[in-house]
């Protein structure tokens, strides 16, 4: 069982990544592929060419074109990028999160079969023989079902089909604690909405830190317009000659949060990736942290 002290918050020599408790290098900025539809392949290839080394997708045709992600990855691999340099993460989405007319597995099968079928579809779509991360897209209302799906994910881990497991959209700490208590293979990552309504998942993030789980954020920019417009952040952005979005991403990556960004703009991709060119001081981080505490 990997131990939490294996988590290297510094990411070894490369500040752009965090080494997980399972020894997997996870970029601190992960390219998110939702809602790109037929543009997915071209945009994923563009993101990889700009320097992204991690992609997040889901076997959920309602919001993600996972096959397009595979096409984009294949195009980048065809021109020199190695699969081993790339962190590929997808999700098993429970039936409640799927379009009932376009479910990528047999919804009448047992939960374990659904997980297996979804995983096999992901491998085909992504044109790979292993995943770096497989997340359960959301817990089930009943913890018993969550554990059944998790057991199926554990057996994929055992067989070497996936290097680490994770959970998304889990906003209740007791549920996460329960999964961690019962899981044989512990979650390596939690992917959640990062916003004021959940107090920025303060307790969940503290638990993740203690347990060696990497916290991944989404809605990071879109759900935080007040933070991005705050005078303290604008002032700091001016000092560094960066945009408010860059400052916020930099701050969060320094807190060891792996941020999802799904920008379609080449300029924003470059700006996002260039945040590792500078580093905020502890006092500056503290002043940005105070902004989150003040948020409504
Ligand atoms: N687990 C889940 O349930 C879940 C739910 C939602 C999302 N996700 C994941 O998270 C990814 C990101 O989604 P998101 O909801 O956080 O939002 P997003 O799709 O990344 O959208 C960010 C928005 O901010 C704008 N933006 C402005 N400046 C930017 C900058 N410097 N860098 C990046 N964007 C900038 C973008 O516009 P431009 O395109 O013009 O830059 C875009 O409209 C998704 O693709 C998906 O992989 C997961």
C-alpha cells in the first residue's frame, strides 16, 4: 500500500507536477476536455503542443468526446510526444450522470460490469492500454453502491489497467472518510468544484493533505469572478505583469492543488502554462488566502 509520505509536494525536480502517493507524476495544470464536441481532437492536440502534459476526460458522451481526446493524443504521440510523458485521466460516470439515450455501457448490467465496460470503452476511445487515473465521477446516493463501483475500479488497478484511482464531486467529508476507510486501494485524487459555496472544500482539502490525496479543482475561474476582480489580486497581478487568472492558478498550484483548465484559446493555454515562471512569496500567498476567506 503506498504511504502518504510518498507524496512529493515539490514534484521532484519539476515544479509543474506533483508525484502522487502511487508514484504517478500528475501535472499541477491539467487540460480539461469537456464541452469541446467535434473540436475536441484539434484542441487537445493544440493543448499538448503548447506544453500540457495531462488531460482529463470522462466516458460520458453527454459532456465529453472521449474518442476525440484519443484522436488528439494520437496526433501528438505521432509527432514525438511519448505516452509515458503524458498523464491521461478519465472517469466512470454512474447512470444518473449519463444521457439515458447514449450510455457507454449496459445500464442493466451489475455496477461492476458497468465499470468494466466503461473502462474498456475508455481504453478504445483513448487508444491506450492503461490509464494514469480513473475517477468515479460522483459518489452514489448509497455508500454501498459507491463501494461496489470502487471494488471494480480496484480490480482494474490490480490488473495494471490503471495506475491510480480517484473520486469526483464528493462534497461531504464523512463520505470521503468512509470510502477511505473501506477502500483497499485508497483514492489518489479528488476532483471537485472549487468555490465559495462549499467554503472552498476547506475540510476536504485538509483531509486530502493528511491522507496524501491530491485535490484537483474545476470551475476555478468561472465560479470565482469576485476573487479574480479583487483589488489585492489585481495589484499583485500588476506587480508580476500577469493576468488575474494566472495569479489565481499560480496561487492554487502553490497550495498543491492541481487545477483543471479547459480553455480553447491558444493564448490562454500559453498564459496558463507560463505560471511556473514565477513564484509567489509566502506573504503574498497569505494575502490571496485571505481573499478566499472573505468570499461570500
Ligand atoms: N468532475 C466534474 O464533474 C467536472 C465538471 C466540470 C468540469 N470538469 C473538468 O474541468 C475542466 C475545466 O472546466 P471548468 O468548468 O473549470 O472551466 P473551463 O472549461 O476551463 O472554462 C474556463 C473559462 O474561463 C475562460 N478563461 C479566461 N481566461 C482564461 C485563462 N487564462 N485560462 C483558462 N481559461 C480562461 C475560458 O475562456 P477561453 O476558452 O476563451 O479561454 C473559459 O470560458 C473540464 O474541461 C473538465 O475536464 C469536471
